[in-house]
C-alpha cells in the first residue's frame, strides 16, 4: 500500500532543470517521502518481531540484523542524494530505485523470516 502511494507521488513530479527552485524542492520532498516509506516499513518489520507483550512471529535477531542493513542502506542513499544533481528526474530515479530495493528487501525478510543471503549488496546506491 505504501509503495503504491510512493509510486503515485513520484508520477506527479514533472521535468525540471537544475536552476529550477521547484525542482530542488521536489527533490527534497522525494527524499523525505522515500525515507518516510522506509521508516514505516522498518517499523512494521520491528513490530513483527515482537507483539508488545509476547513474542512476535519473526526472529528478533534476524530482524535487528536486517534493520541494521536498512540503516546502512539509508546512509548510502543520503550520500548518493548529496551528490546527485538536484533535478526531478535524477532524484526521482534515485529515490524510486532505493524505495523499491529497500521495500523488496524488507518484504522478503518479513515473508521468509530470514535475511536474504545477498543482504543489502544490491541496495548500495552508486
């Protein structure tokens, strides 16, 4: 559901140039949206490992390791965001790929109860 809303938000932004201030604001909005999405998905994953007063259905050790993987991916995303040209197209591509990769990773952890063997290797944004 969150992924669908994220994709719809990305489609609303049109093309812009580097000089365009609106493009820079849209870039910041895309960054905020993708980080909020990843935060929500991570929170859902953490809650799946514990149901407040009883054990959850996911192994807490697996979830905490996956959560650390996501935190590292977020740091890589922030680094890539700083060096990407602040145009809508560049930010859209970066945030879209990051949101899809991290969302897929978290969904895989939640579906299988294990961390994928490749961990976050594919999520390190260049």
